[in-house]
């Protein structure tokens, strides 16, 4: 029975919905955990500095494939092995991040799926500005524990706010205890809205962020339907369940004999705009009918 490793910086409950898609992809490729596949899970519980040791442990156990579900996990896995296949999920540009030399020809032992997350930061700000034309200052919440992705988010956001003639303040939160103070800092710096950076850790804490933002009637936007379902006002990004289904399919293809170098890095095929109408009503915001009609889903 082959054994694969799953490596991530968050906790298992926070990623349960994505893992449903992952297991669906594995099953489509002919594999099911406990039947003809074993999985070694390594969840860092938000402590990203544990990931290198976890990656090394998976290599020691000689797993057949390592699934690295964020940028820090991917770097840890790549540092730990040059031979075991690695399938990543990244919000960054995989070429710019140094994961692969090109999307079409990954080469080496690494391939995966890009969420094109940092590129979509700008689009989310545009949608937020369209929905709230009176907004003049936006706070961007970033995770300092993921520095490469943090800088990508900041650069993309800065370019967007310049085009929109807005002001932006950057606030940081890398732990649960820092999230409330970060939201308070956004309010103190007179931000009219809060954009959550593309980051697995922050988005896994969307419910907590939404709760604090709601206390201050602060409109919020995030990267996926799951974040809007957790209470953010709006989200725009890939369908996460389908993204992780693609990862499961790639793992299955590798287990069936294909090489990572022959599997091009995949990009999302569908982007979703989701509006949480309950949150809008709670902060006293009237969503125009024309905007609601554009949404792929309205949560009530």
C-alpha cells in the first residue's frame, strides 16, 4: 500500500472542506485512504517553523508523494528532498517563487496547482471599491510568518490602490491573539474596509476575523467562498474544493507512474464571486441588485 504525506501550516479542522475535494480527486484516480492508500498527515497548527522538521520526517518515512499545501510547506518539502515527488498548492506565482522553471514544463520532482491568489488581490479590491464607492482607505491584513507571499500581496495591492486612487494601510497578524488587535488597528487608522491577503493561515481564521470586523461594521473581502460563508462580506477567487480535487488527481497520476515533470502546473478554471447578504445587513449595507445578479452565490 503506497503512503503519501500531507504537509500544511494550519490545523486539520480548518482545512476539512478542502480535504473533501482532495479525497474526491484521489478516488477519481483510483485511490481511497484505508483501502489502497495510507496518508501521513503533518499539520503545523499555525507554527510554520515546525514545517522543515515535519517535511524531513516525511522523507525519512519514505512516502511516495508529499502534498505541500502552502508556500512555506512547499519550500520545506523542496529543501528536504530532490527525489520524492512534491505536489504543491500555492497562491504565489510558482515560477517567481522558484518552485518550477515554467508552468508548462515543471521539470524536477515538483508540480502542482496555483491559485493565482496574489493576482486576484487586485481584482478583489476593485470589486470592493465598486461595491463601496465611498471607501477611501483600505486596510490589508497580511501574515508576517509567510514573508514571500506577504510581499506579493502588498505589491499587488499597492498597484491596485494606486489605480483606484485609494489609500492603503498594512496590518499584520500571524497568530490568533494578534487578529483582534490587527482589526482594531485598522479601525484606528481610519480604514473603511478590510481586505484579507491571500494566505492559508489568515483565511482559515476567517470566522474570527469576520466576528471582530462585524463589531466595528467594517466591510471585509477574502479569497474563497469558504471565507464568505465564515462571515466575510464578499469573496472572489477559485473554487477551493475543485482546486484540491485537482491535487488529488495529480497525486493519483503520480502513484500510477507519471512523473511530476510531465504534469504541467494547473491554474483555476472557475472564479467565483460570493456575497454574504447576512453580513451586509448586519453592518447596514444595501447591496445593489445589479451587483447581486453578478454574484455566483448569495449567502442569506
